[in-house]
């Protein structure tokens, strides 16, 4: 079997995309591997995991890039500029190759909402460091991203407590 850094995509409408990426991070950290998480939409990391992450601070770095994104903004050019800055940062993290795993949480929304040309993302992924794992989460993964990835899982929404009026539970949802 070949050894290689994988491109993984967690997409679909069901819950578990960000959660799955955190599970992979935990696994890599257990091997003493360095992990970087970049959150493209502010707030997708919740209190519970933010507190847990502090315990891995020597190996785990995370960055919130989503400040200012709304997708409904009147100022599209400003949003595009923020998306560009966020992506440029992620690109440098991948290329500098300081992490065994780079998680790009909610990245799919940038090309989906036309904040960023997806070709830019694909060309960085095509040339990523060979041993590095890159994990991408978010709804609406494109056909081209799915084609490029080594592993793609679609979370399918079958049941969610929200639909029965159950509010978000501590330790489970946040
Ligand atoms: P999680 O962070 O819990 O793994 P996710 O990354 O798969 O969820 P996102 O699309 O990023 O899902 O949305 C995050 C928030 O939306 C979470 O609070 C999650 O519980 C909620 N959510 C996700 N899927 C559903 C759903 N099918 N119905 C209602 N709420 C949902
Ligand atoms: Mg998510």
C-alpha cells in the first residue's frame, strides 16, 4: 500500500462535518503530529472544542478567518477581499508544510458563494506537500473538488433533534 497525504472532504446537509474533522485532528495529535485548523466561517468551532484545544496548544494551532463574512453583505467587493485574504493565509500554511494535517473548516462556502475562484483552491491542493493531509468541510462540495479528493463522505440528514424542538445540548452541540 502507498503512503501518502490525503485530501479528505466532508460534505452534505447532515450534521457531523466539522465534528469528523475534529476527530481526525484528535487522532493525528495522539501521534504527536502537528495540526492546523483554519475556520473560514466564524463560530463553527464551539466552546467545548475551543477549551479542549488549549490542552493541545503545543501541537495544534487554529485560526478564525471568517470575521466579516455574511454572504448577504451589500459590499460584495469587501467580502471577496476578506475571502481572498483568508484563502491566501490557508495557501501559505499548506505550502510552508509545517503541519501533518491542515483542516480547512467550511472552505466550500467560498467558491459556492463565488467569493473565490475554485480553480485557485484546486491548484494549491494539486501541488500540496506529499505527506500532508488536507481536510475540507462544508456543504456543496463541487464535482471538481470531489474528483480531486482521495476521500469524500457525504453527511446525509436523516434526523436532527432540532426538528423536534430540542435545543442545542452542552457537550454535544457546543
Ligand atoms: P457539526 O459542527 O455539528 O459537525 P456540521 O459541520 O456538519 O456540524 P454545519 O453545516 O457546519 O454542520 O452547521 C453547523 C451547525 O448546524 C451545528 O450547530 C449543527 O448541529 C447544525 N446542523 C448541522 N446539520 C443540521 C441539520 N441537518 N439540521 C439542523 N441543524 C444542523
Ligand atoms: Mg461545520
